[in-house]
C-alpha cells in the first residue's frame, strides 16, 4: 500500500513526517530512554548516530510511500514528543495495526489518546480501512487505557506473544472497526 502522509492536527498536537532536524529529540526522548524501551522489543540506543540511522530508514520509506510513521509534535513548538506508526497493512481485509511511543515526560497527559484518535480517523477516512487491531504487553496497562480512551475495544489475550529480557509476556489485544468508529461519532463519544 502506497501512502501519502499528510499533516494531522489536533487541539495540542501536529502529526507530521519526521525530519533530520528531529534526530536529537528522537534520540533523547525516545530511543535512548530506558523507561520508553521497557515495554518495547528493542534495547535503548547508546548513541545519537544509532537513532539517526534509524530515522534515515524511515525517511527512505517515506520516499517510496511505504512508511506511515507520524512524528507526534507539540503544536506550539513543533518539538517531537513521540511517534505513532500505522503498520502491518492487509489489503485483503483492509486492516492494519499500529504502534506508538511517547517520551516519558509526556505520559499521563492525554497526548497518546489525542494522537491515536487522529490516526484512527485518518485510517478510516483517508485510507478507507475497515479495522485496526493493536496490542500491548500485559505489564503495560497504561497503553491499553490509551487504546480504550481512543474508542478501541478489548478483544482477547494472546499468551506468551512477546519476550523481553528472557521473560514471556502476554499481549492484550484491542480492535476498532470502521462501523464502531462511525457509531461513536454519531453518538458524540469521539
């Protein structure tokens, strides 16, 4: 699926493509953070160069229309506070998944929910998808709370899906369909 990535705006956020100018905050707020990496399947970057190389891969994928990774930036300053990525597109079922992360200083302030709602709207309105499914490690219930606040519904648990530091982690799975999303807008919940 080839994707044109627009700028999405919410009351407090601007979701846009990443740029090379984002590298310092991409590294300091996300990729080098032990707290952020705690519930991710990667280990923190040790150097700015590692994060710069990671970002270069994303920039190349933008050129081919293969990346749907948004920089989550504060509207007032345009400073990166996180990323949110639509991925694992299935053209047959018109579905995808997503992943997101926020810098630790921005947790618990509603930014994740605000960004996710904007990306869900984009997926259903612009990409014409029919469903979105995502999961989180059971040890990270705050991630599930973000999904629920964005209108997603708990679906099931996938036992032992992830492994982190040699320990098996269950995954809690959430979904939202286009119909559920449309209903929530008719009833005024989103």
